[in-house]
């Protein structure tokens, strides 16, 4: 127990576990409150490695701050605030539930959000400028941010004369693999040992339960580690990131991706420092524009766009289900039972989540999300699954990405089309189809690809909704010409929730 009079009357900053960087503080001597609330891990079955990473980062931050921080391990956040006493400031939390909680506490003053590049006011001004009828397109938001922040600009024009080099960054994986150094990996210390001991004990006592496998912590848990990981990516991996960012290789789960999203979503990296580091590499001739622009677009474009849409669409957005997808997640999917699945791409993806709590964005969208979309998995349940099972998964990230981008459950508020694709796409952008018992060109028979057949089953089930979508009308028209459509739909319906 500590003397809470030390904190009374001072500007104490309460840091959530995803606000751990210095950019969430106002001064180098500001007192800090950190809270490890035991109830958080009881509410959901998080991935074991996610629980470890978050607790490790929180405890490392407490150790770094030393006497500046009061670190409380309590049942709830409310109990910690009551125990601490005094008044607190907190940067805007990253979920509707957390925001509602802090707004109810009279002793807490909520500050504007940090850890993102564009402010709420800047996004609101951009959205108002769109008028009432124009879509809030990510590409337009991205270009506006590039101009406003002077990122990759040569005067009034984009560097290289083009805003978006995505067309240059869609190459299939090279048959010989990528010649790129592996990503930066963490080394565990005594704090990690303590975290593992505590999680083992709580699980053994039946207090908490996890999904996925335990494993060595590989992602940064401190600012120092995060900076090293960023430097490693910029100097050794960024140059080959762009062209193959949409490709997948069974022997190389991370390709040239940065692997920095867990650190960024813990608040250990400021996204703008990552943007400036990438831009500096381009200006110095150390990384090609296509790679740098592709990475920058992920940060000042997609990441910020998703953050602002989470708040713009409101609390009830996550409950949208415009495609009437109501299938509960089957146990083999929910429990990451990769060994039950014969489809090589899906088994591989589930095994990556099971073993590491991570896959890169194309695996999430075009394997895991694509399969769930085709099968009509409940989007709210799928959102929760992504939130719990990924080390970089948080409410604000997963709601727009899953409900809007992946499952098209918002009917097109975010994305202009459902991201559904058959086996031909997977065959082109990966090496999974080689050696798989299913054939990507087959939609009927025992060797019919569940993604190919599933694609046409999805289109058939939703044809009344999709035929008016300009980007899907051609697929609906092609589906109606398939001579074996009845057989395809009957077979996929019979398959149901059985693992493919």
C-alpha cells in the first residue's frame, strides 16, 4: 500500500495498457497511474500470447517509470481509481466501452486522443467537406492527409507523380522466396518470466482461460525494443516490402511485413515517426518509392481512417449484419484447430494464429475473412474472435476491419464490394494450392476447392443484394450462367460447418 496523498492535487496521467509511450505524457516528470485489472482477462478468452504481451508491456513500463508511477493490480479499473484517490487525466481511450467508463468518473478528465496522426477535428473537417452524398473513401482521406502533413510530396505534387502505387505492389510471391532478413525478435527477461508464471497459475486455478498456444514473446514490450524493431524494418526489410505485400508464402509467414502493429497498438511507437523514417529512407535512396508509399498508405491512410470511422459510425456499427450472416463460428475455427482442416491455406492460417497470435493483413482478409464471409459466419462473433486471437487486435481496429472491410456487414458503408474470392486468387497470390488435396479450378467433386465452390455459393445466396453493386454485378451474371450451380450450392450447404 502506498500513501495516496503523494498523488492528490497533481496532474497524474492514467495510462491504459495501449497508451504506453512517452507521447501519451506531457512532461518527463509527470506522475503516472498504471492499472493491471484482473477482470479483463476473465471477460474474454484471449490468445495466450496476447495476454502475455500486454501484461509484459504494462509491467515493463511500470519498471521503467519507477517512482514516477503507481502501479496497481486490482480487480477492476474502478477499484484502482478509488484506491488511488485524487484526480487524473487520461488520453481518449480506444473503445466505446472504455470511453463511457472514463466519462462516468468525476475524478477523470478525458483529453484528446493520441497515438494517431490526424485529429478528430481534422477528420471531421474532411468528412464535412465531402458533403452529404459523397462516400468517405479512404483514398481521398489519404491524399488529403498527405497534403496536410507534407508527406511524400514534391511541392504540390505527390512524389514520383502518382498518389497511389498499389498497382505496382500486387505481385505474386517469387518461386524462390524473398531474399530478406527475418523480422526483429524480442528476447524475454525476468519480467516475462514473472508474467508467464502468473498466467500459468491463473489458468491452472481456473480463474482464466486462453485460446492459442503459449510461446516466447517475439514482439516489442518496451519503447527501446520497438525502436530497434522499427530501425530493423526500415533498413533491412522496407526496400522489398512493397511489390509482394499482397503475396503469401507457406514457408515465410511474415514476408517483408513490418510486424510493428503490435508495438504501435500498445502505444510504444508513434505512427508519425514510422512515416517519417520510411520517407527519409526514400529520400536517401535506401528504399524504392513503391515500398515506401505502400507502407505510408497503411499508416496515414488505412490505420488512421479505420480509427476515425470507428468513432464516426458509432457504437452500434459493430452490430450491423446487412448480409444476414448468422452462422455461429464452428468450434474448429474458434478454437484454432488447424489440424482438423485439410484445405492447406486455411489450415496454415489457423496454425499461424494458434502458434503466434499473428498473420499479416492479406491472410486475415483473403483466407480467414474470405472463408468466414463465404460461409456466412456471424460478423459480431467474428469481430470478437479477431479481437481476442490477434496480438495487435483491439476493438477500434477490428470492428471496422471485420464488419466493414472483411464481412461487408455494413452493406458498403466502408468498402465498395465484398472481399470474396475463389481458389484462383489464392493460387495466383500464394503457393498454398500446390500440394493441397483440393484443386482451385474445381467447384464440384471431392477435390472441389472450398473457396471456389464457396465463392459461388456466397454469390448465389446474396445475389439479390449483390446484383445492384457495380463491382459485383458481373459475378452475379456469371453465376447465373453456371450449369452446375445447383450442385455447387447443394454440396456447400451439405458441408455446412464441417472443416474443409
